[in-house]
């Protein structure tokens, strides 16, 4: 456990039991106006639950995954019509971590690297990972301009832009380390994705490890990809986009969290079974064309609730991956200290995914 435990074990256990029970209550067959639920429609894909009255502040990022599908299709608003839901856009996971630190979010999307920082000293935030939005592959990549290099060592002494604290930054540091180099051999610049494309156009940076839509912009402007997060994952350093929730919210809003996970699971299924419909929502939220959105799906692996609620992910391995991430970040002076491995295991709560998986299987 962490030096000063912040987890309310009794509350989390109660929340887990409530979520499990709620799985069957929210497992009605898909019905209603499913067509209206897409593209910003107002229909719930199953029977709406008017008993949920939670007030929820959700932080999202413009990433082509199920979270923006849920937002655009207004699934939460339609399925919990008496809840009060506020969506706020963030440029990077580091910004989402700050919002949790300021207690201005209840649920939010961030990369596994920022999530690790949130769970580590000096922050030790009272939050838990409750969902895996995606496993990051080629969607985050190192792109170089004008043939500046063909591998990471060829960029020594050059300027590389990336959002510090993000999964892209983590993958960049891993690639540098795996190549036997030091971060100080490069000029690393901290920049949000929206800042990187203009800096690239001005010639201020030689390379960038970043994600879409900025990644696609750079590739169109004389950029060439030389490494991806899929490469670093194959080298044993996977990264994820995860859903994180405040622990007090988990304990007090089990019904909403079960519904939220069910909505996320529905969106994952839509990406797999009806990618054209999902791409329409991603295009609206991310600011790309439908064709570009559909193509961007190939850069991620999307997991169903049933897949997540297993020892390979939320019910086991993810905690170990976060611990390994913490060890690496500490070696790079990214965090003050690494907690015991159990602290990172305790920072993962599979209850919502388990509830969604039970609801899906009960159809």
C-alpha cells in the first residue's frame, strides 16, 4: 500500500458489490431508437434509467475511441435522462491529472503514463483506473521532417516535440533508452498537440512523437514515421488510454458508473461492428473526415468489457504495467518515488468493466 493509504477499501468493496448487482438491472436488450442514438441522436440503445440522478463532470480528449462515440451520440444523456452531465475537453493527460488534483473532475480520459503519475508520489491522488479506452499502437508515432533521420539515434542533437507526461512522451523516452541513448542527447520540447503543427510548419522542430489528428497533419507536411508506440509495445512497454475516476465518485455513484461502462462497451462494439457509424461520431468530435476517422481506428486495439475484466487487463496485468511504468518514470526523474507494486494494483478497479460484461452476457 501507499505510505499514507488514501483508498477507502470498505467503500470500494461496497461499490463493487453494487456495480455487480446493477449489471443485471441495466442489462435490458438493445431497444429504443437505435438509429437516433447515432450521430448526436437522442435515443438510448436500451431502456433508459430515470432513477439515476448523479451530477457528473467528465474530461475527454479528441482521440478516436469509444469515449467520443459515447459523447457524440449522447448515450449517457439519453440513458440517464435525470443525471446532470458536463463534458470538458482537455489537450493532454497531464491537464486531466491537474483537473483531478483540483477536484474539478469525476471521470476522465488520460494515458497510462499520466495515470501512473497520478497514483505516484508526490501526487498520490485518490483515483482509480476503471476502464481501458484503447491499447495504443501506431496511432502514436515518431515522425521526422524532411528525412531528418531514419532511426532514433539519427535525431541526436535535434529538437523533438511531445506533450510531456503523456504516453507519447513515455514511448519516446523508452525508445531513446532502448537505443542506448540519454534524453539529454536530444532537445526535447514540451508542447500540446495543438501547438506542435504550427511549430513544425515554422521549422522549429525536427521531429515529434504525437497522435492524431496532429500526427496526420505532420505526415502530410513532409513528415515520415520512423517509430510507433506499437514498436515500443512489442518491446515490452505497452501504453494505454484509460478511464480514471475519483474514488469518492466510485463509492457514491455505482449506478451511473455501471451505465457509463455499459455505454463505453456499446461504443467499442460499434467500432468493431459498424465502423462507418462510429467514424461519423469520431469525425465530428476529433475534427477529421469520416474516412480519416475510420483509418485511425487501425492505430488502436479496442477491448470489450468482457476482455477488460480479465487477468490480462484490469483484473491483473494492468496494475503490473503501471508499476513498471512508474519504475521507468522514476529512472527518468518523472516522478518522485515508486510505491510498492500493490499500490498500483489497488489503483485499478475492475468493477465497472465487470458490471458491463455481465450486462452484455445477460442479453
